[in-house]
C-alpha cells in the first residue's frame, strides 16, 4: 500500500494565553491517503480548525505554537516520494506548498473573497503565485475552473465582483481558487455550514466529483454527521483536543464504540421516528486545558467509572483501522467485565 | 430524501441557460460613485471646489489687473465695474488677489494633504501590520502629537523653521500625519482579521503582497474621506498661519494674509476682509460637503 499523502503524528498545538498554556490540539495523529476523503468531526472548540490551520502553517503566532509532533507531507505527483515535515520546513517552502499542493477552503464564503477584485482576477492571482502564467492563459484557466465547479455563464462571471454572487456561488468560486493549482490535499473547514441545505448538497456533490475525477485527497472538517455519511471514507472523531475514535465511515456510523461517538449519533433525528425530544449529551464541552487528569469526556460520559477520573486512556486498536480512546475496551477492564 | 437531493443538485446547474441580459460588472468604486451622484450636497460641494480650481487654473485670463500692481489713487475703493471686489489699502485689485490666492490655497492644501497622507499611511501600515513594540512606539508618538492643539503645534514648527509659505505647508503636513496614521492603523488592524486575508495566506501569498494588494486597497475608503476633509482643514490652517504672519509673507496674495493685512479697515472698507474671508469659508465648506458625501458613499456603515 502506498504511504499516505499526509500524515500527522502526535501533533501538539498550544496557545499561550494570559491564563496559561492551552493545549488546543493534544497529541493528534491521523493520516490521509491520496484520493481519500477524511472526515474530522467534533463539537465547536474541539480543535478541528486548529488542526487544519496547523497543517497549513497558519496558526497565528503568538499566541499559538506547534510545540510537538510532525506533519509529514508526501507529494505523490512526482514519483520521488519525497517526504517533508511541514512543522520543520522554512517559511518560504511552506508558502510554495500552501495553495499549490495543499489548499484550503473556509467556512464563510461571504467574506472569503476580496470585495475589491473581480472573480477572475482572484483565481488567476492564486495560480500566478505558483506558476508562470500569462494574463491571457490565466483568464482561460479561470474560466475553465469556473466551469469545472459548475458556474453557469463562466465567461461573464470572471468579470464580476464578489458582491454580485450568492453564497453558494461564492463557495464554488472558493473551491475553484483552491483547485486551480491542482492540489494534492484540499482542506475544507466546514465548507457548507454557512449555506442553506440545498446549496450544501450541491457543494458536497461538487467536492465529491472533484475528489473522484482529480484524485484530490480531502480533509473535511465538520460537525455534521450527515455530511460525513455523504462524503467521507474514514472519520476521525475529536473531543477536547484529542482524537477519541477513528475508523472507516461504516464502522463509526454503524457501530460506534466510544461513548462520545455513540452520543453524537444518538443525538441525530431519525427518519420515521417520532420523538418528543432529541437526545443530547448532558453537560458542556470542557474548556481546553481545564482537565488535567483522566478522560476528558468522563464528566459527561454515561458509562463512566472510577478509573476514568484518574488515568488518561490511550487509543486502543479495536480492529484493523478502527481505534477508540476508552477504558471500556481496555483488556484489563475486560477481565473485570465492567459495563 | 436521496432522490430529492439529486434533483435539486442537477436542476440549477445543467440545462440550457435562458439567454440573459449581460450583467454589467459593478466594481465597488463604481457603486460608490453612483451613491455620490445621488447626494445633492456632495454635488454642490464638488461644484464649489471645481469652481475654485477653475478660476485658479484660468487666473491669467480672467483677471484684469496684476497681483501686486498698486494704484495709490484707487486705495480702498468699493466694488465697481473696474474693481469687482474693490481695492485694498495700497490700491491692489482684490478680485485678482483672490483668484491668485485660490492657486496658493489649493496648492498648499494639496501638498499638505498628500504629504500627511503619504507619511501617515506609511506609519499607520507599519504600526498596524507589525504590531507589538513598533505599534506601541508609533502610536505613542501620534498620541503626543495629538495632545497639542494642532494650530499650536503648527506655530511651534513654523517658529522653528522660520515663517514662510513653504514652512507653513510643512508644518500643516506634519500636524496632520497622526490623523491619517491612526486611521490607517485601525483600518489595517481590522482588515487583517478578515477572512479573505486568511484565504490569501492559504493561497501561499507573501505577506508583502497581501499588504499591498489586499490590505491597503481595502483601507483606502476612509483615507479618501479623510483626505477630502483634510483638504479643507489644511486650507483653513494655512490661512490661520498666514493671518498670524507665520505663513505667506507680505506681497503674496494669500487669503489669511490678506485678512490680517486688512483687518484695521474692517469698518471703513469691509470688502477688504469680506471677500478673502468668504473665499476661505466657501472652499472649506465645499471640501467638507464632498468629504461627507464620500463618507456616506464609501462607508455606509458610518452613517448613523
């Protein structure tokens, strides 16, 4: 099997605030293979966005800093299979990778485009930043990209300004900008959260199409399990800066192991089932760094027991490619047969 | 649910598009221009300013006398068909002097504002972009400069450099630097937080490029407004310095100077002070009206 295009090992991103050091991302590891869609799921503030910004090298510092771990990037297009640690590379090299080989789209399409420039210019600007392209070629590329992302009247839209487009159209433009350099990895930070449901479906469809046709690996950050079911091959579930469960999408959705993942899935409304009230996980997300000892989910966990408050659970391999951070599945506990 | 979704995804995308009328691309500048055109006060202001620019440019053709041509026989005569605005204490034609004074005032306003805008923006960008101690240093200097009444600071600078029109211009430029500097600094800080700046970074652009191509152009609206308003203020300050004898020197037909030279005749020959005073007022009013209009057009959020 080919090595993953992006491999994150024991990543630690901390923020140094007035109230001390906050570990927003704590020993997070995952990998993305070429052509794969990886979902990163979790509530607000669980460190999903910080993880993606760490990969892009866009953590604002100060106050943020990557204090440990490595982010290995292996471009697959040139067969050399060079391996680069994005935590260590120079700023200049990072700029070359950013936008060219690893691209990113953001949550707010309404504000992600510079209001003063025409759509075409903004696409060309990204391309010209990495490749020598004449203005004329650039314009053609821009039109082609707009067509690729399904924008009608592409020849006219290139000369329009962002405020003339709707939210869904702007997100398409953002995708066009991100895809213009044909990146190996596309990081999508909640790309559909700000859009209404029908437009969401269109955007997801588009991303899936690009993933299939271009083989771009996608890291999909979301809190929407519906998006995960629709899009992803594998899922990483994060809670309070840690990965609590990961596996392929079927396993995670059909037979989740971690009580948190189980809770998330139980909170979804089910078709054809009448419930007076939707289930919700009791309690609130703990502030990052507020829990020093024990499992971070312990206070909200329905299956909690003493050990959860004292020790930090490790990721336990359940079966090939499925891992869960919970003492329920620790071999030591199995002997006591605890539930 | 699946099928519904599929239909919806296909429908707006594919299928022959109805032939639509070509949508004109509207740049944000164009839109601001339309807004401005609708504002009657701004148009009046624009007309006033254009009028002064026109008479300043056509000065040699519309005047019938020379700037310092004295005619002792016609001292302090009232407005007549020969001397439209009358004559001053040494028999010089006031209309001619007002027209040439317009040249001086507009030039002083232009260069003082340009200088203040250039250095103020530069310092503001540096402070806003680099932050930390650089920001601290620059902002504190601005605070100190703004702590003085501006005309006092200008007087101090002119006193140091020696009274002349050129030094008055330099002084006015200097005292206006912190006004532009603070404006640009705050704008740069807020623009830096915008998502399109993060998006530009995510495209791998150099920060210098982002600064010049994205941060600066998005900060121009308030700079333009302040420059227009500042134009009026600079003319007023130049006149004030001229009045105090610290700006333009004796024979120069500077409006402020004309006022102070004629102030002892205010009762016997009111036209000697009326017309220079009126000119200053009109020009400043014109610039203020344009400035207010521009602010409404460029920054609708500032309207309250």
